[in-house]
C-alpha cells in the first residue's frame, strides 16, 4: 500500500474567491475523483480549522493506493489533471510525501 499526502498553502484570494471558498472547491473536486478513478482506495481532504496557528497549511489530502503504479495512474488521469489545473491557480505552496504502509 502507498499513502499519498499533500498539503497546500492557498492564496488569500484567487479566481474571484476567498481562501476558504477555494479550499471548499478543491476539497469537493478532489473527493469527487473517488467516483471516477478506480485506483483510489481511499481519499480524505481536510481544511485547516479556524483559530489554529498562522503557520499551519490550509488544505490536506490523504489518499491510499495499492501500488506506486496505481498512484501514477491517478496522478496522470485526465480528471485529476483538471483538478490540478484549478489548484495551481489558487495555491502558493505545496508539499507532498508518498510512503509505503
């Protein structure tokens, strides 16, 4: 099994939306991928809670795949790439870790 974890810092405003609005849009788009990409074993997206330290990241994706090949299929899937296009417009920083579980 492979765990894919991504965190993003979002711009305060982008695409005519606030940071929170874009976080909610990204969350919905990412979670909807579960219905179209069979290789996703699980996917959860969280938005940083209000009142937490200022240095916290804004959005987290935690997903699981059976193999690295499945993760690669997900990463290059056309529907995922559409979500990536949106996220790139609203994000100012990204970190990622892929690890075996």
